C-alpha cells in the first residue's frame, strides 16, 4: 500500500512573490546550496548530499520538483494557489519504495520543519 502525506501552509504574500521566493529558497535554507547551469540545486543534508530540481510553471503555480538524496528519490508535486492577498502552498509527498515507514515518518517531521522555515523566510519583509 502506498503512503503519502499532503502538507499545506498559508503565506501572507501574493502568489507571484511566494513562487519566486520558493525558487530561490534553497540557497537561503541550505547555506552550502549551489545551482548548476542545468537547474539542479546541490547541498548537504543530515542524510548526506542531495540535489533538487524544479519543474515550474509560474502562470499555473506549479513548483513540482525532483529531490534525490543518498537514501531515496522523491517526485514531488507542489502548488502555490492564490487566496486573495495570501497564498496557499500545497505539497504531496509519496513514500519512496527505498525507505521504511519509520524513515518516512522521520522525513515528514523534517519536512515540516523545513516548511516552517520556508514560510518564515517568505514572510520576512524585503
């Protein structure tokens, strides 16, 4: 049986600003993050080296991405949805076959912390 978790958070900013902030966030969240010419972000995590690449469409609010680390590979759908002067960020994480249920639960805790940091980063005044 496939396991997944959908996470959402509200950001007190317009959708375009949220979208742009998320695209540039890796270098602000992971201090050693670098972006290659082909669009891959590389950085170090508690799980070792990792990389991330967005497949984005700003007009549609799509920020899907591929995340690969030393333990697993994640194909992650992500959306930024307008809600008046705010935005909703929605992400669904499907457990890769390479990790156990316990590892998935640990990852969800880690992702929750990353998202809290991301929300705070986006909402910071310029």
